[in-house]
C-alpha cells in the first residue's frame, strides 16, 4: 500500500473528513486506498480513498475552500506550486493506534509499503 506523507495538521483534517482535497504541486495517477502518515513520525494514522487528481484553476480554488481548507490567496498558492492540483479523497478511516512503518531515507511525498498492511 502507498503511504502519503503529510503535515500533521492537514492529515488530521483529512482523517476526520473535514478536508477532502489535498493541494499538491503536481498530478498523481495513484487511485484507491492509501495510508496517511504524519511528517516526521514514521507512523500511519489511517487510510483514505484517493479518487481523483484535478488541475486547479483560480475559480476552482476559490470556490472550494471548504474542501481544501487553505485560506491563502490563489497568487500565494501559485507562488508555492506552479501547477497546483487537488488530490481528491473520501472515506477516511482512523486507526485505533498509529502503526509504525519503515520510512526510507529521503522519502518526502510517498512511501511504498510492502507486505501485510493491517495488524
């Protein structure tokens, strides 16, 4: 299973269903259930279904604040990401206890986990 590495504040919002769009600087072709890990913890906190990756326009960004929960301006986002995308997620499931995983050196966005996923 693929593990998405994300800042804790945003990961918590995704896993509680408050945030359904994760803003990133590029497209992803990954689809299906992925794990969510918080940056720097080497722990998975739950899973979500990654169902789409949408190239963002100014209009989409500004009309979907409740989905991405980013309160900066479109120009501020474009200063961070030249080609911003919304990675669309649904059906979050939170683990009762975080699960350790092997985090390879240098992994920043994704980790590919091998073997059994669930305890």
